[in-house]
């Protein structure tokens, strides 16, 4: 544990803080001792996406207020890349930077696969340097100035200056040079307001500065793709069926940006090539591929938006919160959709299990499974766009004892037709016959009508259901004991790995548990004659 550590300044690189610590301690040499003290390793320090941050927080003086998340969000370049990655990639990045997996961070962030190179040397704004000295007594390396494609300071509207400190130092990665040591005086070069290229560079810098101030902004690939396609469609560059008019897009994009500017930003577009980054950008989302944030910022500006406007538009168009941890089905409780239950369409369901599925277009969708106490279990894809969505389902996982008992009563009523039974239970004919066969009800149905005599079970709709009934109660108890034994032998194993290894045991045990829950719920509901007072929705 070290005795002192400088407080980071606003928008200061963590590398800059460590370099200032190196100067204050007056260590001789490149920085080997300092890096060993702070990070517990002599392998060097990465300037843009540093690792071993968990070790650093434990090495800081007692009583410090700096957490790993705070350092990641405020003093690294991670917030610049996060909005254009998936939630899984961002979580993996944060975990890698917390630990010592430095070899993977640039690949996960999409930096290594991209042909956009990071700046060769650290850069600074001359006006910022003077302002920092007046306010803090010293100058420091700013995060914003080190981002690829950022050529100007958006605060003072001057071009950035290149220092003599290498950002990609392959010869000696243990070099720690503070901004005061790497600073060289020069005259600031102002932007030309009449130059369209300068105007574009300024807007890119402003967008990048906004991104660095965001925390946990991860909308996901499917939402980004939908937002891009929607904006392209509004400009006549995409069709209603989500296909992009590539030739028109390339032509309009090259008319908007000059060739020299795109070449300077390493984002040139060659129409002669069969595939360009601009034509692939929306497709790569479906293939789980990343693109450099600079390319996204160019496309966003071309579509007439700032980064802030674009991400707010994404949230408003798709009714999703762009912050990790949103609730795609809203707050519970949710309505019971069992037409045989006395609480039908009332807020009775308190349990919702959320999973994720992929559609045919490789879009990741939330999938909610709702379990009511009456035993009725239904599921639907999300997210919910309105309150009406709460009263729909895609599939029924389990009908429950109450629904089964109601079907038996209706089945034995000879005055009712199959059509009427299906209407009352909100089901189709095949579903009614399949469930009746599972319950062992009489075929043909009782009654004098022609419809009752023609009611016969259909092998195609009942064979699967009958197959599920072949497990006896004794076998269920035996397999439940096997499942508990497997859990005891593998206490550290996940439920998914145990399920894959013991699938028959798991399936029958789950069926037993659901059956027990339905019987208990049925007993509770049959003993109550009035709905609970907090269920006010009808």
C-alpha cells in the first residue's frame, strides 16, 4: 500500500495520474518501480484501456474514495467504445480491465480488428494547458485529446498539438511521462469557420466529449440497427423492408464528406470495392461484429444528428432505456390470462422469469415467462411497447389444475358445442382435444348432437401430450432424488451445466415441481371466495 496518491483531475487519463505520481515521488528511471507499486506488475501500463485496476484500488492510501467503476468511467477511454458494443462485450471489457487480461481488451473493444489506428503520440490543447496551470497549478493529459479521429479541442476550437511522448511505445512500455515533461510551447492553430472540414472535425470532437461523460450507455446492436435503418428510410436511403439502397448511400455520403477528410480520418469509402465499411455497418450488427466509434459518429453526423440526439432518438423510438438493466416487461404484478381463473385479467401474477432469444434477423429479444399462482404459465417476446401488451401471450407453457378442471366441466356439458368450449377457454379446437386426451376425458363426447359424435381424438395432436404422461409418480420422485444428488456432488456447477448433463432428470423434476405448485395454488384459490384487495384492475 502506498502512502499518497494525487487526486485525478476532470477528464484526466489514469496514465497521466500515474505519471504525476511518478514525478512527485522523484523516482529515477523510466517507471518500472512506479508501475510495480501501483499495479503489482512490471509488464507496463496501457494508456487508453489500462488493466489491473482492482490491484490499484487496493494499493491506494487508506480512506480513498476511488472504485474500479469510477476509474473506468471517468479516467479511461472505455465510455467512448461502450455505446457501440453489446452488453456482453462491455461486461467482458470491464472484467478484463479490472483483472490482468490485457491481451484481450483491444480486440473486445473492436480496436484491433479495425484499420483505424490510435494516435502515434499523446496530444494536448495549448489553451487547455494554460487554463489547467491557472486552476490546478499544473497541466495534465486529457482523455478526449487522445481519441482516434479527434483533431481539435471542442472547448477552445483550436487544433491539438502533438507531444514528444509516444502513445504506442513498443520499445519501452514502462515509460511514465507527465504532461509537464512532454509539453512543448507553440502557437495555437485556430479553426476556420468557413472550412467545412473544420466544422465536421469540431462536431466529431463535441460528440466524443459527450460520449465520455456517459455511464453505462449500452443500447445494444439490435436497437442501433433499427435506429439507423429508420433514419436512412426517412432520408430515402433505405426501403421499408429494412434493405439499404447502398449505391445511393455511398454517393450521398461522399458528397457530404470530402475525400481528403475521410482519408485523414482513415474512413475512406471506395465505391469500386464490392464491400465497404459504410455498406456493412448495419449488417455487422446482425453478425455480432463491431465497428469503430469514429465511423458511427461520421454516419450519425451525416444523418443530421448529434450523438446525444441519436441515442435519445433510439430510446424514444423503441421504448427502451439505453442504460443496462432496463425492465422490458415493466414492473409487476402482471395480469393472469387464465380464462378459467376467478382473477382473469387481474394483476395476479408476481413471478416473471426473463430470458433472451434471437429472431430470424439475429436480433436479441427479451423473452418473459409468467407464472400465476393458479398454475397457468404463459410466455411472450418483448419488450412491451404499451399496456395492451401485458394482456397477450405467444405460447402457453402450462394450463394448471384450475383450467383442467374447468375443461372437464365444460366437456361433460352435452349442451355445449366444441366451438363454445374453445371460446370460453380462449383456445382452438386442437388444443381442447389435446388437453382432453391428456386428462383422459371421454371420446366421443356425451350428447345427442352430431358434433358430439364426431368429436374424436387426433393422434397428431395427442401423441406428444400422451408421451409426457408416461412418467409415473414413483419415477418422478426417483429422478428428483437423482437431481438433488447431482447438485450435492457438484456444488460449484451452474444450473445450466447440470441441466445439460442430466437433462431427463431435470425435465421430469421440473414437471414434478410445477405439478406440486399447481396443486397447492388450486387449494389456496378454492378456499378463497373474494379476490385480494390490491388487485384493482379488471
